[in-house]
C-alpha cells in the first residue's frame, strides 16, 4: 500500500538520485523515489553515459579493490598508472579556469575513491575502462587522463544495478511521476506536489532531495541562458531534464549558482535525433577527434584537435562546432589511425564518407569548400613534426608548426588512403548552472543559509563545472553528493520525527 508521507523523497531517477536513495536507506528511514520517465526510459542522463568514474587511485592496488576480478593477463598487459588527489584538483581547477567552488571540489575529489567502493558494495560491478582512456600501443595498454574504471554494461548497467539494489533495500519507486512543486511550511520542506496519470497529488516528506538534472532538454531555457543558436543543438541524453527541479527550488528562495551560460557539449553525429536513444546510447559519440583534423564548411581547421587528452577537451568542443558556419564540421582521418576509431564511428547511421583520394573525399562531403580543404590538408601535412613519434596514450608532442591553428599532439598526416570523414554537429549533455549547495548537500538560500529539509545532488548543482568538464567527473560528482545528500536528509528527517 502506498504511503502518503515518507521520511525522504528523492526527485529524479538517475545515478545521483539512486545513490541518494541508497544512502538514505542505510540510515533506516523510508524513501520514495519519484522518476518522471516511464520505467523503460528510467535512469536520467546516467543511462546514456559510458558508466565511467574519475576517481583518485594509487596504482594497481586501488584498482583491484574496485575491480577484484581483474585477470592476470589484464594486469600483465596494462600500466594503470595513478591519479592523485593533487592531480585531480589541478585538473578540475585548470579545466574550469579556477572558477570551480573550492569546497565542493575538495569534497568531490577527496571522497571519490571511497564513494566508488561504496557503489561497488551496493552491487555495481566495475571493469577497467579500455578504449576511451587506454589504447593498445606496441602490445600494451597505458591508462591516461585519470579514468580507469567503468560500470559493467555502461550507464544502463550502472543504473539497472542501482535500481536492483534500491528495490532489494526497500526503496519505493514511482514512475511517470512529474514533481511540479515543493511543499513548504514555516519549519521547512513538507513534501512535494506530483502529477501522475493526469492527476495531482501531494505527498508528505520530512526531507526532499532534488536530483533531477539540469535544463538541457528545455529549448527555451537553453536559448535564454546559453545564448542564440542553442535551440538547434541535439540533446545527447534524456528528454526529461527540463529544469523543473531548479525552477521549483528557485520558487521557494533557493540561490542560483554556477555558470548558467555554460554546458557540457560535444561534437557528435550531425544528424542525431533530437534526444538520445537508450537502445544505443553511444550511437552519436564521435570522440576520436584528437587523431583527426576537423574542418568547417569553409574547408578550414578551427580548433586544436590535440590540445589535451580527449577527456579534457570534448565537453567544450561542441560549443565551438556550434559556432562554425551552419553549425557543423567534419572529422577527417586516414588509414593510419582508423584502428583508433571507437564504436560510435561504426554505427550504420553515422554520416560518413570514404574515398581513396582527397579530391574524391571532399566531393563526397559536398558541403565543404573543396579548394580550401585541399589547401588545408596540404599545409597541415607539411607542418607536422614528423621526427616526433606518435603515441596515443601520452601527450606525445607530435604537433605542427607555423599554422594559424597549430595541433599540439597526435598530428598525423592525412596522406594514406582510404580516407574517412564524419559529419558532426553540437550535442549537449548537461548544463552547468543550477542550485547552490554546501558540502553537506543542503540547498542554500540567497543569504547562504540552508533551506530546512531541502538537499540536492547531480547535474542541477551549480558551482562545480565552468566552461569545460573533466571527463567522467559528472557521475562521480553525482555519486559523492548523492551519498552525502541521502545521509544528511535521513538524519534531518530523523530529527524532525523525534520532535
């Protein structure tokens, strides 16, 4: 029988929400998860991810604690390296141009390892994340960029395992439940108003946690806050992240925080559908661009494709593609790096052309200035420092000299057929602006005071990411602050029930 009042209500149904629910249940309180999507589309943006986590680790010993079933062959053929607290904090600061909230950043980084182990204890199986963060080179894998583990089954595998754990632990989940308002009394949050099956209902709670994503699926908000042109961007993930959680918190006095004009946006399939598809969440990924040259409609390069590891640049390059003429570009490869192209490039619906000459290639591309394209390739090839060896697992320094836009690493000449080109547009993942919280995940008001009984976690938390994003830190942030929010909400609920 459904209850009318719970200790903790969690609004949302992705990784942050489920970590919140599991953490709250550890405190012995009743928990209700309200997921706006139907069961078959549950999981928020988390279900569309690769399921990987950026965490602090000190070599193989820490990896084995998270991936205890590593094979002897994997151990022998892999250099896992390490990723220290200092490196993580430095990367987060550098990537966000040091706008990141220092207290939230410290919490995220210093609690990352223990949180991944805690998720594993809930029943999530982790694997080494070969492919995106470790390429086989000269018979050996070497991890780079700070990401070594991913959930088995990717994002879908992650949330399915978390839902299974939640069900086992007695968390109630209601689907197609659109929360429209927060209920508030003089003593704090009292519950939510929710629309289900066309009917409105009020459900009481001693504490509420908002973990229902940003506003990337809201065209009007995208244009209002991100700027002109963002209404045509493709949404890589769920259609249900429309900013409702942010709006209802602002309505009761929560403080907006973070970079409302910023977002995580990638160069993905040009003709992707308006929203992501759970049956093939990686279908639109085009993340091998560090080994390409990217050209716009004018046939010109416009970005340093090898500026840094992919995980430190991909989330800002979507914006740059959107700014190009007609908001598209082409990633161009030759046969020397074709083996480094990932699953997304092999999808049937990838907008791809192939040719044995560059002249034929650009004719097939159709919407690129052919003369300028051939000049661009010729000048690029001539500018490469060929004496520097190519290595996809390190910033190899194999760059160009003398170009208007130089390439810093992984500069390979486009000269050996067959040649491949993939059309890309802008795909938005999530927005950076949201609500202000403290390190205990309390939502704060305009005077930085906690709103009693209201907590937040996940993509609707502002202040962590600005301008750019270190890959795989979104799931990590959602998990860290979800775990904190669940515990704190449960403790607050307990204190209210004792009064």
